[in-house]
C-alpha cells in the first residue's frame, strides 16, 4: 500500500473555504476504486493547517487520483486560498494495526 500525506496551509481568512473544498474532495475520492482510506484532519495548535491522510492500493491507484478531475478542480480552487503550495509526502506501508474507523 502507498501513503500520500498532504499538508495544506490556508490563509487565515480562507480557512473555512479551504476546509469546505477538502471535505468535498473526501466525498469524491471515496468513489475511486484504488482508494483504501482518505481522512481529513485539522491541526489543533494551528487550525490554518490541514492534513490529508490517503492510502492507495498501489502507485497506479495514487496516480489515477492525482490526475482526477475532482482533485485538479480542488487544487485550482484553492490556489489563491493557500499560504504556500501543498507539502506532499509519499510512504510505503511497513506494518499496521487494524484499519481506522470513521469518527
């Protein structure tokens, strides 16, 4: 499995709008066949920072997501709302406990 961890920092005045765009992206991504898990988090200490934790079956599934129309539209919409470009980190899963459940 492949992890994609994205960190996005909104301008303080755009926090709610960025949150809304990201929440919609969660809904569209759950329909992607190679997506295993997709979770949106907001930092407690710095609420302008959002983290998206994404698990994909393999690199091809992740690549499909990265080229998807909903993701491209979300990134375009957030272009002026973010304080800096998103930070993206990829990782290969080595071990895990049971799968997370929805809150």
